[in-house]
């Protein structure tokens, strides 16, 4: 199976493919597949070396498996990652987990873990969230496409 085909399978994981999800030992990344910007970023991470260790769940799908501690509205509003031990993290901290999982991004994860930097990144993330819809529309104008056009991106 080619890498792009395996990434597509990961991006479309749902309750019907829970057996597929069980084979991943890395973090589970919840993303808004109705957002062209988010989908482009996730596709990039999935294509990176180490991306095959991440499990990507499109939370814009009605049948997305989220777990009892994450509801769809929260998952659509903010970036979440579930660690392999079951803990759920969100925002800038979730990005740190993804970056640490990808060999080519570990350098950024290491910088981002310097004391004070995670708090700064969280502030930047909170400032980004209201801009996300406009940036997503801009990304779509440049050719970015959502993985799922079912729900509107927020």
C-alpha cells in the first residue's frame, strides 16, 4: 500500500474501523476534517516520517470515536490529542505531543518545552482560534480542501 493510501485510511478512521485504530501505539490526533486549513496541516503531519505512528480521527464526522471525556463540540472548537496512556491534552500542548512524535519536528518540540514557552504558545493558540475560520477560507482559495464537507468548520 502506498503512503498516501495509508494516510487516507488514517484520516477516515471511524467507529467502524476501531480494529484499525488498535494497531497504533502512538497518540490519537483529533482534527476538524471540515476545515481545509486543519486538513492540510494533518495531511502534512501524516506524510512526515513517523506520521504512521499517529492515529488521526476526523471529529467532523458524525460517527467519530472520541471517548467519554471529549464531546464533538469541544473537539471541533479546539485541537485535541489523546496520549497512548489515555490522557487527553489540547491546544498548544497537543501540538507539542504531535511534534515530539515526528522525528523531523522534535527540534521544535524541544524548543517549545523550554520553561515559559508552552504558556506563550497557548496564548498564541488562543489568539489564533478566532482567526481560524478566515484563515481556513483563505487556505481554500489557495487550493486546500477539507477531508469532510459534512459540518462547517469553526
